[in-house]
C-alpha cells in the first residue's frame, strides 16, 4: 500500500512563506503523478499543483500561479510545495496525493496523505 506523509504546515502571517513536504513510500507507475490539494473548512477539496516524477512542466491552479512552486526530489521520493506571498484565503488543510496520470480531479486520485493544516492570518 502506498503511503504519503505530509509535513510543514503551520501558522503564518499574510505575505509570509511555508514549505510543505510529502514523502512517498514508493515511486512506481502507480505514483507517477504527485499532486497537492487543499480543502478550506466547509468547502470542497481543490487542486493546487501537480508534477510528474518523469519531468515536464508542473500544473498549477490559477489561484496560486506565481506564488506557489511544486518540485520533486526523486532520490528522496519527496515532493515539495513552496508557498510564498500567502493570503488568508490560502488557509486550508493541504493534502498530498498520487495517481498514475495527471488530473486536477481529486476524486481520481487513489493515494492520499493525512493532511497538514496551513493557517494564514491577516
């Protein structure tokens, strides 16, 4: 069973930065794509960013383009989400997820981490 473990959440003031990490237990065809999603309280889970271990251009939600950067370290089987210029509306539980192909639809992802809370104060 694939395991994903997130870390790096916390409380930050608006305009600040945080870096989230997601360590995967394997890097196979089943986990070819790594994605970050977030779920604000009382709202649906939404796509934030995605990347393929094999390379290529990452994908970003319009709301985070230019502020967030996703990257991966294949040797460590770890994906990162660098979040800069954070806004109160970025407050959410952030989840790492994985599947075999790219998709912005969270319902199509098979493997999920436990989530990490990010709170941005104004």
